[in-house]
C-alpha cells in the first residue's frame, strides 16, 4: 500500500462525503447542530487539495498531512477527532521510519494508533454513541484479518480484510441507533438521542467503505 493508494482513499472519502453531505447533516440535525456533512465536506475537500499541492512521499507523511489539514480546517468536534485519527496513524508510520510502502497489517496497527488518539482526546468508549462505535470494530476487524503472516496471505484475502473492516464499521454505525449518547452534543439530549444513527459513526462507515474501494481499484 503506497501513497497512490492512500491518495485514492482520501479522494474517495471526499467524494462519498460530498455525495452523502445532506444525509450526514440530517443525522446531525436530529441529535446535534446540523453541520456534520458540511464540516467533513470542507475538511476532506481541503485534504485533497493539500495532497495535490504537495504530494507526500510516504503513507505516513500523507496521513499526517491529512490529519493536520482536518484539524486546521474543520470546526466542531469531528475535525480535531478525525484529524487526530489520521495524524496519529501517520505518526505511528513515522516512528517506523516512513517507508514508501506499508502492509495491510502495518496500516491496521497505524489505524489502532489513530483510534487510541481519538479515545485519548474525546474519552469516548464503545457504546457512547460516537464515531468510536464504528472505528473500533473496523480496526479490530482489520487487525484480526491481517494477523496471520503476510506470506501466508493471498491478495484476495487482503481484500477480504478490508471488506471485513468496512462491514464492521457499517454494522457499528447501525448499532448506534438505539444507543443513548454519552459524549458530544447528542449527549445533551439524554434519552431523546436514542432512535437516531450517530452522524460521526455514519461518516466513519463511509471512510472504511472508501478504503475498500481504494484497495479494489
Ligand atoms: P459538532 O458536534 O461540534 O457540531 P460534528 O457535527 O462535525 O461536530 O461531529 C459530531 C460527531 O462527532 C458526533 O456524531 C460523534 O460521532 C463525534 N463526537 C463528538 N464528541 C465525541 C467524543 N468525545 N469522542 C468521539 N467522537 C465524538
Ligand atoms: Mg454537528
Ligand atoms: Mg457544530
């Protein structure tokens, strides 16, 4: 997995966020302040532009650039949280020497570092009705599907690993519907937050769907 693949990923996220902008904003209208789609559209649009202006030379540098751009350009809770996820994933790869290619197992570990960054910053646990409810199961699925030695894995199995991550994120997002929010704006509603999908979990499912598409391209 190289910078070309990860650039396709980020570009794909920007496209799917744009296509789902109204849906994400409607989800946020129900339990938040109706800006999630707009926030992410601005952020990932800026990330694509940053990648085009200064193409990074390694997956780690790319993820750090995307993270920094999201932190700077997206207001609200989701900018710093998504930004931290990408930046911490990039820092993990930086700590390994920023090689120009990373394996799916290395990307899984980088995304684990991203998840750790999100929970450090936002202190949400699974079940709190946030993006963590989609991100955590997706990272777990990717980790377990890439745990066997690389030499034993066929290319088809690598695709299956990303399919498993995308399905886990989607299932995790759907599972937020009955939850009562304990973090973020939606928590102000208390029990009235139940019955609505969390917008950040929904967008996180889009992020992993875009990763699967980038791998399959
Ligand atoms: P804001 O709530 O500031 O308007 P957004 O609407 O862009 O920001 O993003 C809202 C999403 O951010 C929520 O749906 C939730 O998934 C996520 N979120 C909010 N607070 C937290 C937190 N403490 N930890 C993890 N995710 C959070
Ligand atoms: Mg909002
Ligand atoms: Mg807001």
